[in-house]
């Protein structure tokens, strides 16, 4: 499948990941409230940490390694798959011992045993998902179609089963149900391919060093990703966790859509590195940087400005304290997108595992110190400040090292032009806010005003090539797929 189609399907998947919470979260947050959602977020932060640790960097490493193999080399691909799958499953089983031990340590912290049990089952089942296998084969159409169906089923079940505040365990169990559905579909499709499994000639040792570095980077990196929620749960209240988790969810909603290009292009970049074609690497990265900056900066502006309208719409007035946290966190949309891009498209295929480890260690140290200092004093606002400061620190390091190691120049031109294009958002917001309208109406008016002004400025004043590519793709899709119903 072509790169354009992969990007389309991965973007479609990302949009669905964006839209589903917008459909279900307003309902769920009003039924469950900040405390129940805080309990779920607390357990989720723990289980996700173990899931990341158990993966030992395989999701990214596998795409890089499969990219080096001939697509028709079935024997070699089967061998690589089983080596990585067995490593993933083994680590998951090993880490369950520590997960069970942690339950007894945290048992006095008003911990819900059913939530903890669900999180444990997720850790055990996650290796069976083998999503990285389908990503390495570029089967984003399969991933997208499967995910859309399972997400639709999950959304229906949420509205059918979540009726009162005590249903928060059922709500978290639906996360597990969705994972199981995806696992079953993936395994069925995998078995149909007729893989040839043999214990002979499996070579685990060659994966240990790069996976160890990637796993250490992942684990250390996850400290600053999940530590904020964990520390907040220990030093503050579950209500505070609920406010912060709501804020971080809203801010991170568009990230999967922005990051779609990075993961799809990884195989191409890995192949370019393998051939030592640094020119192709720089060209690919430059295009991706322009795309990320063009899209992430207006999203960051928009979410930060409209937080006072978005929070009541998505979560209800009970979550209004989260508005300030959203405003503080909104810049991380740009920072995380850039950090992810540089890690996935430059450092990982460029075999800079040690560099990634050092960056994440430094970022984690910043996160730990800031969390322990700010959270006891400022609660969830301290968590928001810490997360923003940590991501900014990592971004500075990524930009500096990219220039030093790969002679990559950061695209300040696109950055400045995107910021200039967003200036009109501010008067639009304050003008619309003056009128006595419902928040939903204000948000719709502001959205179309800001999108229109940004598009016009970027297209006609700055002639941004990304805008032209998106425009051409949308027109082509509409003409060929919708009007003529033909494959494009």
C-alpha cells in the first residue's frame, strides 16, 4: 500500500481516537464525576507503566527491523516476529510479579481491587495484540477498519451500561473488553496468514542490546509521562487527579492525529538509514517537521483559548477547575509532537538509543524534582506546570542534538509563520466571548473563524506547501472516492 494511503488510514484512525472521547467522555464524566475518574486514571497510570516496561521498546524497534528485511522474505519475517513476540510475552509475565506486589504496598491508599485486577489482565493480554506486526507490514487499512468497529461497539456499550456513579468499574472493564476484541481479530488474521513457527534458529541475543537501550529509554521516559498522575494521587486527592486527567486528555486528544505521519514514515526512514542515504533522511524529516508545526501550533492556540467553553461541554461544570490546567498544558501539543517525531524518525532509525536514554533520563529528573516540589503546594496545577516544563526541556535537547549529530536545522520559518497566522485567534475569541451565547455555539463560531483565517493566511500569504498537499488530497478523495466511488 502506498505511503499516502497509509497516512490517510492512520490519520483516519487518529481522528476516530479523537472523536470517540468527544462522544463518550461528556456522558461518562457527568455520570461518574471527578473522584471516580480520578481512581481510574490512578490505576491506569500504573498499568500503563507496566505495559510500557513489558514492551521493552518492541513496538518501535520491530518496525525498524522489519523495514530492513525484504518484504517477500516470509521465513525471515516469521523468525523475527516470533523472537520479538516471545520476548514481549516473557517480560509481561515476569513483571506481573511486581504488579501483584505493588497491590499490597498500595492497598491502604483507598485502592479499588477490581480496578487493579482489570489493569493486571490488560498487562497480560497486551502482548497478544501484536499491533506492531501489522504496522511493520503497512497494513494501516486493516488496523483502521478493525479499530473503528471495536470503538463503535465500545461506545454503544458505554451508553448502555454506565448509568450511575458506582459503574466506574464497569467503565474501566470496557477498556479491557475493547482490548480483547482487538486481540481476537488480530490473532485470527495472523493465523490466517499461515506463519511458520519453529523453536530452531531463534536468536534472542542479537535483540538484547538495542532492546535494552530502547526499553530503558521507554521506562525512564514513561516516568515523566505517568509520574504526574501517580504523585498527584499520593499527595493530593482523587478529585485533583480527575481534574488533571481530564485536562491532559483534552490537550492530548489531537496528538495521535498529528503523530500519524511519523510512525507511517518510519519504514522509509529506516530504509534510508540502512542505505546510509542521509539526504533522504533529511528530506523526509523536513517534510514531517513542516506538517507537525503547521498542524500542532493552531491546535495548541485553539485548545488553550477555548478551554473555558470546552471543559463544560466535554466534562460538565463540575470539572471547571481543570480550565487553568488545560491553558498551562496546551503548549505541550507542539512539544510532544516534535519530540515524538525526532525520536521516531531520527534517533530510532539512526540507532541513537543511548542519546534517547540520556534525554529521557534528564527529562525524568526534571519531572521528579518538579513534581515533588510543586504538587504538594499547587496540586494539579503543579502537575500541569511540571509536564509543560519537562516537555520543553526535552524539546530543547532534541533540537540541539539533532543539529549536532545529524546536521538537522529546525524549521523556525514555519514555526514563526504558524505563530503569526494564529494571532487573529485571540481577537476572535474575545469578541465571540462577549456575546451571550451557549458555549457550544461560541465554540463552533470560533472554530470556523480560526480555521478559515489560518487556512487563508497560510495558503495565500505564506504559500505553505503542506496546505496545498492537504487541499489536493481532500479534493482528490472527494472527487474519486465520494463522487465516482473509485479507488484513489
